[in-house]
């Protein structure tokens, strides 16, 4: 745990923000309320579902995208193999091994940002998708190409697998390793966890089939959800088009509109709340309050205290959301409020992700090019970058503060926007506006809470 990059997540400990705490909090709250009022006055017809259709990209762009995807698939496959083998057989030193920076920076930080920009790319280049295809192909199942329609899931698969609840587990375990476990950055731990998870994905494919495995592979589920925010989408064919042999096609659309196509499953809403609550906990863990709570605890004792804290913060965030959803159901008289508006959590999650990890990506991300030249810590210099200096002053604290502030506020503004469009799509204007009061309150609380965490 000597690596510096685990100590620079970005949320918490900031005392040099461009605005004071109260200025930032009140400004964000006022921005959300005014945006809500403006939408109520000016936005009376649902538009996002129609905008989500987008326009198909020209054939040569689609071909270029497919070629780039094939190259990335090869690169990601090689990198995944290096991460596992470096973790298992390389030097067991966080400061010298390639695995920690590859897992916690390149994978966990960069991939969500990548899919928000370029769309549903991860489902085509994921190393676990390659495992699914190989295992499914050997057992005689169908294969899904990068732009093909998903296959049907067998009705004999357990209902909790069909509904995607199993996907919550790998994300929860990963976040526990990152934020709580006292040895979570150790290369041996990462190597064995990555290998075990790969074997588990292969076993689920062999037991339940490809589509069940995809619904249970938590990272693929999460990244595909975040890809709905992207201006690049994938339009699935209708049943008639499938019969005619047509497959999905790439489209360009207005950002955020891809979230309006389908409601989220309850398991997907839970997954987003776990990610959001875990991000909030990491901010809490960097405050003076948590320093007092965890003082004197080391090793497994610190892990136990951190686990309780993580469960507590995730629980608070989740309860706040579900209370708002329950109040919305009472105001409208219709159930299923949480799933119907779960998509409004997506811009909030990515907003907190940017605020939380921006400095980590810009500063510690430089270590990726350093470690890749000597992934096993053997003194190699494969690409001539092993001795490259790291510029720890690449961004100023003020810049980091502004990025955090703007990311959190914009994420919640996007959530308000999505929730309003869905409400007027579902109910008449008076009921639609009233239904959003509880969600607005929760979003204001989330925003102020996030900005408080930035002050440490």
C-alpha cells in the first residue's frame, strides 16, 4: 500500500476550492431549482425518446469503427493477460508492478469516461466478453458480434440471474477492495481476484449460457449503462429486421438521449446506487470526521471499520433515493417509480466519477506509460518510458476544484433534465411537475453533500 496513486482520488481534503463551501452549495442548489422551474415552464412535450433514434453513421465510418474495435480488442486482451500475470508472478510491490495502476486508473477510471464519449465499445473489447464467446462457442451456443443483437436468455436460468442481480456482486467486491480492504492494491491480490473472476465468468457461461453471463458480468453491465449517455449509440433491429438478417447499426444522437429508450431494471438501479454511495464514502473517508472515527485502526481492524462505513454511506444514499421514489409513487398513484426514473442517476454517477477521479487520471495516470515498460518490476525498459518523469504539477488545485464543482453540478442538472422529460412522457403536466418534487430534493441533497466532501 505504498503507492501514491491510491491517495489522490480527488474528492475530500480540498481546502483550496474556487468558491467557499456555502457559496458552492447554495449556488448549486439554486441552479438545480431554477433549472427545474425553467423546465416546468418551457418543456411541455417529451422529446428525448424521439431524439434517441439518431442518424445512422455513413458506411465508411461504421467500417472504421469496427476496424478500430478489432484492434482495441487485441490490445485489451494482451493488456488483460499482462495484468493477471504481472499480479501473479511479478514483483509484489505496488510501487513497481503494472497491475495496480492498470486496474485502478486505466480500467476503473478511464473506461467509463471512454464509453461516455465513444459509446457501447466495451461490450465488444472486454476480455470477459472474449471469454464468454469462446466458452459459448465451444458448447455450441450462438455468438454475438460487436454490433449484433443480444441473444435470448433461457427460461430455466434462475430468476435472480435473469434480472441481473448477480451483476451487483462483482462491482461491490471491487469497490470494497479499492476503498476498504487494507491490502487492496497489492499485486498478488489483484492478480488472484482477476483470475478468479475470469474463471467465474467462464463457469457462468458454461452453466447458464452467454446472455446470462453478460447480465451477471458487473463491469460490462455498468459500462453499457454509462454508454447510454454517449452521442454514439447502437440501434437494435426490430424483430422483422432480425428475421431478415439485419443487425444493430451505429447512430449519432444527442448526448443523454440514449438513456430514454429503456427503463432500468431494479438491479441496475441498485448497481448505480452502490457506485454512487461508494464514491460518496471515499469522500467521507478523506474528511477529518472519518480520521477521528478510524484513528488507531490498522490492518483488518481498519478494514472492518471501513466496511461498516462503506455499508453505512451506501445505505444512506440508497435509502434517500428510495424514499423519494416512494413519495413519488404516492403523489402519482403509480408503482415502479424507482425503475422508471433510474436512468436519471446515470449523469449523476458520471459527474461524481469525473469529480472524484479527475486528478487521479491526470496525475497518477502518467504512471501507466512508466509501468508498461517494466510490467513485472524486473528492471526492463521495453518502450523506453520506464524512467520517464511524472509531472505532479500538471494541473493546479484550483483547476481540480473547478472541475469537481462543474462535474457535480452538471451531473445533477442532467439528472433533473432526464427526470423531467420522463415525467411529462408519463403523466399530464400538473402531475408530472408534482411527481418531481421528491427527486429534486434528493438531488439537491446529493449535490450539497458532494460539495461538502470536497472540502474534507
